[in-house]
């Protein structure tokens, strides 16, 4: 797995040239009219995901909740490598990656002080 991860970073993602992927939200879907503290909301965040020098509209399903003044969340999305201009990696004919890539991240937001 580490060999495949390294190859993907170096040869396909070109991480030394493009060290960051950037997501720019453009739309929130499913926000309720009201909210009770501690309630978990399931919403969608639509935006532009920039990987290397290619940008594609991407949808993340996000679960968020407030605990005090802290916002906790988890976002999940799926993209395809070919949408960003590269084929799924194959290493020595022994290791093949899938075209689908699942992106998951957890986040915490606090008020700015």
C-alpha cells in the first residue's frame, strides 16, 4: 500500500508540483429552517474541487452538529481519477488502483477570537 501511495503522489498527482487540492464551496443543500443544539444535520456541500490543474464540480455529503460553540463535522465525497486527467495507476502489472476515489475528512470549527 505504501508503494502505491507513493507512486500515486509522485507520478499521478504530481504532489511536488501541485501540493494542494483545493475545494471551493458554491452551494449548500438541505439546510433546515431551524436547528436544535446537538442535533446532527445531514447536508450537501457542492463546489469546485481543484486537483493538479483541473477543476471539477464535486458534491460532499456532510454531517454536522453543534456542541456549545464548536461545530463538528464529517464530509464524504467520491471522484474519479479520470475526471482530473489521469488514469488509475498500475504498478508493474501487479497493483491496480480503482478509478473511484473516496474522500473523507473530519473537521472542527471554533469561533474566531
